């Protein structure tokens, strides 16, 4: 297993896959972070792995794909983990050679939400080329108990614009309202606060990717329109 991009999610991936794979990693902008058991090496060696996970922001994906395209072996499965899927899928298909299998993926969790374990967490897989994506889906179900959702990139982005985009929108709003009460609260409010905490420390690239979803503006527009309707209901 090769990982390109060893930030928070690349390191999270490595920790969970080390019991099952020999893991090699490389980072375009190394920061010195390591995970015990992971072999930090150069891109050429990472690209000789059977599975290569590209864990870089969407803004860097095209450049990374162009750089690794000549290094990939026939039959390698290449995955991305960006928060949107239509644009990453276009990049993978355009920039990577036809002799590799491709899947655009989105693990619907991160370092905060995975703390209670992986079982039942969702991961979206958008098969793009080859049969390997379905084999990796079966592995993830069996070993980690993930709920795998097979979808097209368009289906993913259309739904994620609401389910992920609105969550981050609400969280961003509540984070601006610091010093909210934490003593006299309801269970429902506590759950909202938990949801906010799950996204509080997301890397800036996550928010940028979510906002780049082609359906995000439509989702925000519908949400704000309904909020205006609710505000009018409470007006005297």
C-alpha cells in the first residue's frame, strides 16, 4: 500500500492499514511527521505498490497525478480521498494511464469521528476503471465493518452538498457564536455541539473542497431560503 500525502488523513489511513499491508508513504511537502511501521520513501517506490492512495488536497491532485503517471505499474489501483468526487474523477481519468485501475473515494469520517471505531462508518466508492474497486470495497467491509456506498461521482456530489455541506455551514455559524451555554443544555443541543466539534479541526483544504462542490451553492441557497421563511414565522 502506497500513500501520497502524509497529512492528517494519510497518517490515519496508515495506522489502520498497517496490520494488513506493508505501507510506504511519501509527501510532496514533508513536515517530519511519521507513523511507526510506515516506510517513508520516494514517489517512485510508492508508485510500485499494488494500491496507491492519493491523500492530497484537491488543489494539488492534478499536479500529483501528472508526476506519478509515468511511475505507475499496470494493474495498480489508484484511489483519491477528496471530499468531492466529480472533479477528482475527471482528473484521475485524464491524467493517469489506462493500464491502472481507478476509484474516486470519500471516507465519510475523519480523525474526530473515527475515535469510537470504524464499524458502521460510511465510505463512498465511485468505481472509474477496472474491477479492483469492488475488491477493495469487500476488504473494507470485512476488515473494518465500513458501510460501503457505491455511487457515481455525480450522485456523491449531489447528496454530499447537503449532508456534508450543510453540516459544515451550521458548524461554521455556531463556531462564530463562541461561549454558548454548556451548563443548562438539552440532549439535542449536546448532540449539535458534538457535531460541531467533529469538524472544528478539519484542515482548511476540507472546507475548500466542500465549497467547490458544484451543487453546494444550490444547497446553501435552499437552506438560507428556508431560514428566511422560519425568521418570518417568528416575526411579530
